[in-house]
């Protein structure tokens, strides 16, 4: 179990880092938001609109929540990969598909059930949100899971 936790920490950490850098770059700089606002928007999942009044404290909470979610996503994949070898045999393909699943769960289950509540999504907004999950988060988690997976057992010869 320690190896699974370590793999999830590494995969979730790297995938989460790439995801938050993407979000801060796109929504925080290119589209006119702020890095603090991006992190507070994550914290708003549990604090609601009050997250935007909390300054650095709620931004730090948002960052911690972001990495907790990334770790949880990675742990689910790592544990599933113990039983479904295809997840480690084809990590980039399976990771991209896992990224689609993560996007769907986050945007159609987690966010609507959070303090943010349901929110409309434009096609371009959906594409911008899907992209890092398919390119960064899912594949990075799958790649680390594959690299740290136990070697397949050698076939056992059965006497005739």
C-alpha cells in the first residue's frame, strides 16, 4: 500500500502541478483573471462565494484542495491498475481516457454538488477545461502508475 500511496503522490503531484500551471496561465494571465482568484475559485467549492473574500488564506486552501483532489484521482487510478493491467500496459491512451472521465466527474458531479453548484458551460469553456485533463492529468497519472507498477508475474508452467 505504501508504494501505491507514493505513486499516487508523485503522479497526482506532477499532474496537479501541470494542471494548476495551465489554469493560472490561461485563466489567470491570458484571460485576465488572477492566480489568487483561480485558487480561491477552487476553495469556493467548500466555502462558496466567501472564498473570494478570504485573501491569501483561501488561495492557500484552494491550492491544498487542488492537490488533494489530484492525489485522490491518482490513487483511484493506481489502485485500479493493480487489477486492470491494460491501465499500465497502455498508459498514454488509458491516461487520456481517464482524463476524459476525470473531466466528466469533476464538471458534472463534483462541482454541481459543491458550494459552487450547477453552472452552464460553453463549448469553448468545456474544451479549455477538458484539455489539461486529457493532455496532462490523466496521462501523467497513468505514466507514473505504469513506471512504478509491479512487473507482471512470469507464466507458471503447468505439468501435462
